[in-house]
DNA sequence: GTCCTATTGAGAACTATTCTCATTAATAAA
DNA sequence: TTTATTAATGAGAATAGTTCTCAATAGGAC
């Protein structure tokens, strides 16, 4: 058996074991796949890539673990509106959080980050205000803009 | 045949006919249902309510027309993350646009509106900046906060 | 190494949504 | 008002993404 702790997804282990989750090979493969890309992958794509690492992995295991990883906050689940749910690694590595521009025609997703400080401040203040007003513990947010990308607008 | 133009969803007709859509009874029933509530309804709920107005309406018709209404901008489609897609009337009646607080546990949705001017300004400026930077025509946006509602936090 | 039980793989089951197609009805034209 | 055109419909089949079931496996505490 390979040593799971050698791998580049090491930073996830603390969180996993804190949540009393075993560090299984399928889990490991999924995290490897997600950490190897900046793209948003759907379950099928994750399944295909993970199968190259763990050939016998099952699709149900992919779904089960994605749900788990989303629940413990390691992965961010994201619905585009065309029935393809996609997943991406949460900002565990202190990479900048990002928002999305989604094309309603071709469903492509543009990430944008590089927020100015005033954007971060704005969101933080907003979250504070809403938390208080609605007695709601905010854990994260999703800011997406919908419209038409350059390609689709000119096509 | 009842006169469709008598009904309270009159304000939608201009848009519908502009888009060369016929003013059918099923469409009318769906708009009536959506305009009679402030809640977010899923397709099944809309089907049930619309069936009371048009008993023979089919579920496929509900889906077809919701898609149409979303495309022409009369209805806003909204995915909660637990596979229940919900719909609500867009702000055709100049009601204030709103954002959401979504409980990750019970999937309840709190609407909030009452934005201050600086929030509107902020979003407008952001949209301008993003449109230019990414050559992307922004049509609308979705700002949602995820977390735990008071009930679930204390349960 | 042994034990406990969380996790798995495989495939069936489920569910939301979309498709197909013959029939109906909204609208434009006569 | 009647007629013609064709968009829209209802019913049910089909699809696709996801979840469930259950016997077998394997992580990790001891």
C-alpha cells in the first residue's frame, strides 16, 4: 500500500481526520484529481480521472465522497443551471477565493478573482449585517454573474 | 374562452407577445400561480397549483414554459443545491430585486432585499468593470450566502 | 495480528427533467 | 366569422444525474 501521507493533498488530512473520516484510497484519488486542476469538474469527469489512479473506483463512491468533502468544507459544489453540477477544491491552500461569470448560452464559466480590498470589505460587512439581522450563521457565499460571453454574443 | 387579458398577470403580456409567444391557458395559469406567491416554488408545486386552474395541464408543459419564461426574463430560476430547482417571478412589478440566505441543513431560503444605495452602486460598478475586462455582457446576477439558519444551529 | 465498523463497488432504483408525437388551439389572414 | 397555419399541448416514454442497497473489503485503534 502506498503511503497516503506522501501525497500533495497532505493539507487535507487534518480536516479529514478531525471529522473522523478514514483516509481511504478513493478519497485520496478524488482529492488528487481536484487539486491537480483549476477547472470545475463534474462527477463524471472526476470519476474518469480518479479511475486512472484507482482503477476499481465506483461512481457511487465519487458521489458519496464529494458530498462528504462538500459537507466538511474541503470542496465547493456549484450548480451551473444546466443540470451539470461541478466541483472545485475550496480555498484550503489560501488561494484567492473567486467568483464566476457564466454564459447562459454555452454554459462556460469564467473565474475571476483579484478583488480589490474594498470588495472584500464590502462582502464582510454585508455578511456581518445579514448574520445579525436574520440570526443566520454565514459560512460562505456565491456571487455569480450571468450573461453572454464574447464568443456567443458574436456568433 | 375566458379573456386572458382580464387577469392580473396582464403586465406579462407585452413581453410574451413581443417574443412571439402565444398567450395560452397553461402559460397563463403558470404566471397566475407565480404571481400569487412570494415563495420559491419547484416545478412539482407549480404543477399542482396550476392544475387547480387548468385541470388538464401536463407536467411537461410546466417545464417547457418555465424554461421559456426564464429565457425571456419573466421568471428567475434558482438552484438550491439539493436538486430542487425553484422558480420565482422576476421583478416585473418593480418589486425590489433580492438575494438569498440558504440554510445548508434544512435548505430553507431567506430572501433579503432592502439594499442600501451603496450596495446597488457597488454591484453596478462591479458589473461594469467585469463586462469590460472579460468582454462579457452581464444580464443578471445571483448573490447568495450559505450557512445555518437559527433553527438548525440550535437543533 | 485481531477486531470493529466505516467505506466500498456494483448495479438496481429513483427522480427530475426532456423528448416524441399525434392532437389541439391561438392567431393571422381572408 | 370562417379558415388556415403552425405553435403549443398532454401523455407517456426516455434519459441522465444521483442516490440507495447490501454483501464484501479495508482503515486504523488496540
